[in-house]
């Protein structure tokens, strides 16, 4: 607590912080809960990303197995 601040000033500061947090939480909630809509709007990009990720993971698994088994 800063010196010289009255209890009323501290309460006002707390209330302002509370309002800002409420706004931020509501904004974040609307963005997070709308992931299905974002997926529908960006279906092509999501499918391409999933395919690339699968290819990379599959190649990594295959490379790891070949290293472990001693095949080249």
C-alpha cells in the first residue's frame, strides 16, 4: 500500500481493477468459447495444418524407430 493513499482511494483503485478484469475475462471467454466457429471458418487451413503435423509426427516416429532398430 502506498503511503498517503486514503482508504477511499484504495477502494476506488480496487473497483477499477475489478472492472478491468471483468472486461478482460469476458473478452477472453468469448474468444475461447467460439473455437468451433473459428474452426468452421478456417476449415481448409485447419485441415492442411493437421495433415502437415501428421506427416511430421509420422516421419519423426519412423526415423526414431529406424534409429533404434539400427536400420538405415
